C-alpha cells in the first residue's frame, strides 16, 4: 500500500504541475494558434529525405 501512495504522490505531482503550466500558457497566449504563426512567418523552403537523398522542397 505504501508503494501505491508513493507512486500517486510522485506521478500526481507531475500531473498537477503539467496542468498548471498548460492553464498558464493558455492564459498568456490567448488565441494564438500555430496556423496564424505560420501565416505570419511565410513560406519556408524545407529539406526532405526521399529515397536515400536529401532534396529541397521549393
């Protein structure tokens, strides 16, 4: 029983900290979404690995 209590305390701490950070980030960031950030950044050339060779995607 003691092992379960220690595990609950150990993992529970990480869960509580993770949820707290998640709520703070949502509060600070507001309505920022990844699609909006990508639109502002513009198109970027990407390197892809295809059939054993690197190629640029233009």
